[in-house]
C-alpha cells in the first residue's frame, strides 16, 4: 500500500511517504538505477548544446534562414539554459528533486519534438529557447545527486561518470550531429531525444525519491533576486554571443544590453550578499576549495567549449571539410577520454586528487599548445596527438574539480552551490568563445597586413607564383587579362588562408595560457578527496 502511494502521489499530496533520513543508505540497486536515469537526462541536455553546431547550414537551408538568424538557434538555447541553471537548487527544494527532474525531462522532450517540427526560423528560435529553459534543471541536479546518494568510493565512480558525460557531450555533439544530418536529416537531431526523454520522465518519479517538496518556500522565494539574475545572465549571454558578429559596441543593442548587464549584475551581487535567503548562495565562494573549484570550472569551460568551437571552424574554413569529415576528425577526443575514464577510476583510489588534477590540467593545456604549429595541411592525423592529450586531460581534471568544489560544502548548501558551479562552466565557455571569435577577426586582419607587407611584384617568389597561376588560367581558355586577374585573386586567397592559420595558432596559444592560471590556483587549494561532505553545521 505504501509503495503504491509512493508511486502515484504528487509532491503536494500528504500521503506521499517521507524521503529516507539518509539517502546514502538506500539499496545500491535503487541508487544506481536512479542515478543512471538522471545521467541519461543530463547527457541529453548537455549534448543538445553542441549537437546542432555542425548542422546549422542544413537547418538554415531547410528553414530559409540567414546567417544572422541562424546564430539564434544556438543563442536562444544558451540564454535560456544559463538563466535557469542557478535556479535549480531552489526549485528542487520547493518541488523535490524527482518532480523537478521529471518535469524538466518531459518539457525538454516536448520542446525537442517541436524543434523537429519547426516551420520557420522564428518558431525554431522559440522552441530552442524552451528546450534550453526546460532542460536546464537536469544539469546541476545530477551533480547534487551524486554527492547525496553515494559515499566514499561509490562517489568517486559517480563523479567520474558525470564528469565524463559533461565533457564528452559537447565534444561528440558535432560528431553525432554531422553523422545524423548526413544520414537522415537535421530534424532527427531533435527527434533523437524523444524515446529516452519519455523514459526518463516516466521512471524518475518512481525511483528518484530521496527528498521531499516544501511548497511553503514559494511564499518566501527570492523573486527580486531571480529578476536581477535573469536580466544579468540573459543580457550577458546575448552580449557574448552576438558581440563578435555585431562589432561589439558599434551596435546599439549590444551597448544597451551591456548597460543592463552591468546594472543588474551589480544589484544582484549586492542583493545576494544582503538577502536572508538569496536565490544563489554567492557566499559559498568564500569557502576556499569551492571558490577555487568554481574558478577551475570556469577555466575548463573555456578550454572545452573553445576547443570544440575552434577546431571545426579551422577544418571548415581552412581545409574545406564537410560536417561528417569534421565529426570524424573530432572523434579521437571522445575515444581517448573514454579510455582515460577507466584508468582514472583505478588510480584515483590511490593517488592524491590534487596530483591527478595537476596532471589533467597539464595535459589539457599541452593539448591546446600543440595546436600552435598547425599548418593549412593539418587533418585528422596531425590533430590526433593534441586531441588525445586534450581528451585524457579532460577526464583527469574534471572529476577532481567536482570533488574539490562540491565535496567542500555541507549538504544544506549543496543544491544552490551546484547550480553556481555549473553556471561557472557555462559562463567560461560563453566568454571563451566570444573572446576567441574576436581574436579570429582582429588577428586575421593583423596577420594579413603583415603578410601583405612582404609581397610586392619585384620579389622573385611573388613573380613565380603569379606566373604559374596566370599560365594555369590561360591554359584553360582565359584571355591574358582575365588570367592575370585570376592569378592575383588566387594569391589573395592563399594569403588569406595563411593569415587564418596564424590566427588559429595565436588563439590556441592564448587558450593554453588559461591552464597556467589553473595550475597556479591548485597551489592555493586545501587537501580534498572522497570523504563525505562536511556536516551541516556552519
């Protein structure tokens, strides 16, 4: 009878049985099943950030969208997601973990179906925003669940699994997206979520039950803080996403959103430190290991998302690869990361996690640095070693960062802090991509001008190239004037290609420097491991 009520009652129904006093004492089978279901939802939400990245041209063609309109397919998702993620802790306290997660999975699934059925670019942008907002709560909730359900060595395996999924999803997203689009159509990028989404939405309420709803929190919710945070994060994400394309402060909308970001951000920070129960607990950053862990989450967010952004752009613009070829070239990162996951799970039981974190940051940074000598002829073979190091590095640094940050807090602060921790990773990715895009534009012009300075008609090398190109075009039927112009155009294209290669080299070098900052911050951390989080006493 009790079990039947547990399965059928909603969060507000008095007959719902209370959650266990210590969720870690639940049967292992139930804990593993509940955690697995939540990981499926988490992976779907994380995967959909990047799964459309390699198929935007196909989506644009199907919906008759311009390049500027098409950029909002990503931007709308990211803005909605980044606003909801830090609210997830409060939502789970109000409605309980199982109902928030189940509703999030169901809403995400419905929004995915609507994205596949989109009839024009405006409907796609709307449905992508809904998809990001409705699925966002699944991301930080899984991190909290790992620390609530699993003690000791079990927590090591759980955090390793989450970390692998968190870094694997954006890495293989373009791979899966390119393959699905080439084999079927872009609609299936979204229909892919339907079956697992429905399964998660139906099964999570049955097996995920380790906390109770508290609807009384709705009466004292920090709605002013939610308003300030939403304005701050939404406008910040818009500025970061659209700024590089709109010449930053040369655009009136960017200027307006920057002012809103600054004002709302300042007021939100003041409010978070003065309110009795703020929507986001910024005071948690004062806990040394959580603050350093959040900084490292920000840095690894820069590394993961920038590498996933830059490598496909290089292969597309310099090598001319299509979406499937780009996906194949990126596949090695995921393969080496999965292999490293097994190794990490073994050595983490015996080796100080700070040592593993340093190894991971060094390998990740080295993987980015090895892109510096890239040339216009680089393909999957030349990318293999840098990507292998990046894949191994991701797996060795993310789990210790999760343990460092979330393992340093009492259970009472874990839910709110998990949202903040995940927000830092997404903000790192957004800021990193914005800076990378700006560098690609500015450094391209700089390198082109420098290369152009060394080209003049009197140099033998230039004369030789022009003569070869002119002779080639004349041989295929062009007159002398057209052949000469074609030769100059070919030389310009060659110059632009090499300038672009140098620009990517500079950007990856800057990316590698971020990990130097990460390594220095590890020196300030306190020892941490797989022990239970501190007690709730403050």
